[in-house]
C-alpha cells in the first residue's frame, strides 16, 4: 500500500470536503480545523456521494437519505431517514386517485429502503507534505 497524491491542501479549506478518485477508489477528504481525514465517498445505504452532503463538525450527512457518518472514523452514526410525507405533499393539487397512488408508492419505497443495511465507510491514512495531501491506498 502506497501513498498517492490525492489533492492540494488549498483545495480543501477548513470545514469542507473534496471528492477524489485514486486507483479506482472514490474518496471523501475532509478538512476539520486543519486536520485531514479520508473515508469512502459512497454512502453505505444507496451509494450517494457523501462529499455532496453537509458537513457539521466531524459529521457528514448523506444528501440522499440523510444517514450520518463521522468523517474521522468512517463510522455510521445514524441510518437513513425515510419520510414519505414531504414527497406526498407534492401531489396535493392532484385528483384523489393520483395523490393516493403516489402516497402509496412512496410508502412502499420507504418500506423497501428501510430493509437496506447501511455500512460504515472505509477510512484511509492521510499524510500532508507542504500543499499536497496524500492518501494511503
């Protein structure tokens, strides 16, 4: 396992994340108060890119189903939040049969997705030299 040059320090300001691809790995590099962490960038629930979600402290939230992960450890903190109410509201102005059908469809989707297991993310060792961020692969 070698370190590969993955990003520039200047590309990842404190409190932000960057998606990088190296040797077939999709990696999320986070800068937390000047310390860099790297973990897998695909949510363990449905493969959404975590680096597109919000980062609050050391916690990133999946932009698709709102699972949360600690970027320092890759550990899953909370599983997906599958709510049907907001999606069903989009059809409030539709005829009853359309609204009822869409509400039922969203409920079934939420039930099916609730059975999908969400996994911890792999973590990668980081080394910083000057303005270069290296990840061990």
